[in-house]
C-alpha cells in the first residue's frame, strides 16, 4: 500500500510539472535548462558571465562588432551674420548662414542665391530634438520715419514681433507652403502710443527679441527651420522690411552693446556676432 501511495504521488507530481512546462512553452517564456544536456538551435542567444553570445549551429560566439560605430549625436549652433529684413505680416524663414558647430553634419547654411531649403536642419535619424532660437529686430526710433533701407514706416501700438519653429520638407519655392508651424514663441510689442489719429508710435526698442524653446519630433526627409514675424495693422502697414539687429563686436571675441571706440567716441561698426540671431538644436531621444 505504501508503495502504491508513493507511486501515485510521484505520478501526480510529474503530471503537474509536465502541465506547467507545457504552459510555459506555450506562453513563450524562457525555459532554463542545463546547457550541457542541450544542443541549441542555430540563432539562439543567451546572456552568460556578463556578456551576450549567439549559437551559429556549431559554436557559441560573442555578440560584439568592433567595426560598428554609433552615429554621432546631433548638436548644432547656427546664427545669422547679415542684417537682412523680413516683410511685414508674413511669416518669413530666417536664413542662418553661419554654422558655429554641427557634430553630425545635419545643418545646411544659407548662402547667397541658395535654395529656399537652405538655412535649415535636416535630421539623419528620427527622434525628438530640443530646439532653442532667438531673433532680435532693429526697431526704428520714434523720430525715424523710415527703415534703414530707406522705406517708409509707421510703428504704432499694435505692432509686435514674434518667432516660431516650422517643420516640413525641403522646397525650392520661397514660400512657407511646404513648411508648417510646429510651435510659436512669444509675441513682443514693439511700440506704444495713440492708435488714432495715425501717428508714429514710440518704439520699444528694448522689447525686440522674441525667443522660443521646444521639443520637436522629426524624421529623415523632414526639416526644422526658424521663422520670424513682424505684425502691423493693414491701415498702417509699411512697405519696407524690418531688419534683424546684428551685434557689435569690435574685436577680441568679446560682445559689446553700443561700446564706444577711441577713434570716434561712438559705437563701433556692426561686426557680425553669434549672440543676436541664432538657433541651437540637440537630439534628446532616443
């Protein structure tokens, strides 16, 4: 009787084990067995002694590839060295023409006569990118009835400047048709005064540098661009362009705002500097 009870108990335990094993195999779980008693199928991968290795049908091989080099991370700083202007009431691309650094070679700077797609970032890999940009406008003073290019202007209280990140596909057509706004930065009022009668507003020329910082998801074949905007009510719209402010850098690499020169006692010439109109782009994930 004792033998029968023992035999029955062993049979019951073996049934439970085989049933559990069948469930494990059906669910696709990893089944741990003694490696010395198995001949694994080709393509088997295991982790042992701190490393991965694969079985090619006859032997185990470490899973490493010294020839593989991961792609460089995306880190870009580009800026504008030319005090160009943008038209009124039209979102206009900022054609960054100087690349301070571009680790992965993904930014194409704008050059004279270059296609509209230039001055933009073109990602080599899909992912999420941190984009930070700033643009500073040269707002005319209260007494100034024309822009620096000689065109007439009326700055009035409802006028403002802005900035935005656009994404899209490359285009040779100088219009935003193939780009769309992804994220807009702040609007900055650039004048104050009376709306009517139509008089020149008092310029707020220290409130003239909108900025933006956002996360953008893009894919290869798409682009990231920065656009600027200058708003004027239609009744007071100017015919000229609002230029960007270029920093004063008299030499030595330092930045100086309105620094006098020993020769003239006045401000130095507007030497291009990276601190006024720029964009930085960094890949953050994956």
